[in-house]
C-alpha cells in the first residue's frame, strides 16, 4: 500500500500533544488589532486545544500523528 498523504495545511496549523489532544493557535490575532481591546488581545495569546467536535476531522487530516 502507498503511504497516506498528510494535508499540508493541517500540518502547518496543528500539533498533537503527548496525551493525544490537538494543539492549535488562536484566531483573530493577525490584523485589524487597533479596534480590539488589550484584554481581548491578551486572551488570544498562546495555544489552545481543538474542540472535541472537530478533533476527529483534524485527526483524519493528520494520519500519522
């Protein structure tokens, strides 16, 4: 059997943690930051996990993770 290909967009955006959960970066932090409050931007820092309803589809895009 040939190897399965990983979706190249998914491998740039997601990492699998040791426990099996999937780590992702926060959205809405790239541009148009002047109208967002400092508190909002502070809470968008750092990684977060993929929601459980989306984790199956993300794992399908990362077959060897």
